[in-house]
C-alpha cells in the first residue's frame, strides 16, 4: 500500500514528503493550484530576517527550486565559498542588491 501511495505522490512533487500524512496533504494541496516561484536558480539573494535596513550582509545564490508540502523553497549556497546552506522558504529571502535594502 505504501509503495502504491509513493508511486502516486511522485509526479506531484519535486521533493517528496517524508511520511504518508505529508504525502496525502501534498496530493490534496495539488488540487488547489500550482506553486509559483518568484526567483530563479543562479539569482543572488540575502536573508531578510537576519539583517537590518541598509545592511546587505551575506550573499547567497539559488542552487535549485524545490516544492515541499505545496510551498516554494530554494536551496541556497554561499556565493563566495559554494557551501550548501540548506532550504529557505520564499518569504524569508529577497534579492541581493543595494536597491533592495532601501
């Protein structure tokens, strides 16, 4: 039964949910609509929550787009070292530019 559900879930997600409940919720969420990504791989970003107004801080680069439980997430890497920093929700990052910090 679990293998059948995983087979059904596969086409609807890029990043597969970790358990059956999340998988079912992902399928049900797929009936509501498509996930829209604001940013593209390769775009330079910064973390909104860690910085005050007027400070650019660390520069990240989007390595890939991912969908988890019908939400847009991005895998970010450090722009200078290339170190993987993990998944960030779309609302927690913004473009890295002097205009974005004003």
